[in-house]
């Protein structure tokens, strides 16, 4: 019996927006079996249905049927893919990629908006966020308020023609008052509208100000 080896492999997957992710595949015999498993997994990932039938797996070029069958078993055993019935009437099977609920939600949200990770609704009774967005194009900061931080980020990005990043935001019942205070504090750094020329020390100052007003759980960065 040949010793079972372990290899950490990297693979690019469409469902993680082409970010490289690490996966642990337990394999036996030789490294070619591991490579075949990776090729099979990538083929399933790139399939629009996120699954492959037996015939599609058999038609995967570059690998022998024995290698593909062995790789399929390894992926099933490792929890990377699962067997499902495509047609219960004739017991036709297929193999589908296994993704956690968190991954599914993340994929869905990433496809909708690059700002999916931002909170949508305020948890406060009066609903309001005071936000500071940084415009990637030129580094200017926008200080404003909204009841939907995720939607507002998309709106501002579309209007100014640049991607944004969240410098800091506060979920507060007093969002209107806090916005006015910040505008007054940095009036000398205002360029136009709600856009300001701020630096790292200014963001730290705002962060400390927010921490004096509320608990850390209400601060987004």
C-alpha cells in the first residue's frame, strides 16, 4: 500500500471572483491524481450549471477514465463535490460543487454590488449612518449621511465615476447632528459639496470622536 500524501493546492474559481483560495486535498498514488482532481473541480466550477454529468466528466480531455474516476471519488470523500440525481426516474447522476451558505451569500452579493459587505439598514430607531467614503481616483473624502450605506456607496460611486472605499461609518440616532459637527470641524478642508481633503490623522480623529459617542459595534470600518 502506498503512503497517502497531503498537498495544499491552489485553484482559481469563478464563484470566488477568481481570487486564489487554498484547499487541502488528500490523495494517494502520485501527484498526477491530485492534478486531475484539481482539473475536475475547476471544470465543475466553470460549468454554468455548477455541476457536471457523468458523460461530461468522461469527456474531460487530458485525463484517462481511471484517473478521472479516482479523482472524483477523492473530491467526494473530501467534501468538495457531492453526487446528486439529475433525473430520479432513470437515476441519472451528476456531481455538484459543495459551497457553504456563507459562500453562496457572498457570491450572490458580490455579483450584485462591490459594496455588498456594507450594512443596508440602520439598526437604530431613527435609522441613520454618518459615513466617510474615500474616492479611489483622487483620495478625496465625502462626509455624509444615509439610511442605507450599501445603496449610498453605489450611488456615490456611479455619480463621481470612481470606486470608493469606506474609511469609517457610524450607526447613530444622532446622525444628522453628527454630520453637521463633522462638516463644521473640517470646513477649512472642504473642496466642493460634501467632499473634503483629509489625511490619516483626520480619520483617526473622527474614529476617536465616534468611539466617544457609541459602542464599537456601531462603528463600521
